[in-house]
């Protein structure tokens, strides 16, 4: 099964990407927390992980041997309700009113408002 964009990554804020490649390119390995995850547009859980090594020195960080990888954590969209709740909270904060749309409409609204290309 393929990941269905847009891609939603839960970090310090909700990040929205047009593609997996855009998300993997934007996210820096040093900023990815263990267990960080996201969702595809249908509510499939995604694992957001670092492949390789991030070397943290006293005054510097070398992440040249690391990259971010996003993969499916499940085949069926068993986290659609969780994605729905995340999008309702985020859209309420951004737009100032609680949306009551179905998941597909929430995905479209969030994609339009918050995407990183």
C-alpha cells in the first residue's frame, strides 16, 4: 500500500507536506524526536525516523550522515479518527472556529492552509 498525500507530521506544530519527498527533505534529522510520527491523508499512521547517525558535539551537530525517512506504520487507516481530531484542533487554532467537516474536507482545508512544499 502506498502513502496517500498530503502528509501530516506532528512536531512542535502540525506540518503539512504535498509529498513524502518534500517532508523528508524539509525535516532535519537533528530535530526528529524518537517515536515522532504523522499521518497520510486517509489516516494511516506514519513513522518519522532518522536513518544514519547524528553526531552531537559540544558546540556543533553533524547530520551529514543522516536523513529523515517516512514510512507506513500500518496498511489500514486505523488512525483516521485521531487525524480528524488533530486537524480539528489545528484548524480551530488557525481559523478561530471549530470545523465539523468530514476527514476529507479537513484534509483539504489543512493542506491549503499549512503546506510546506
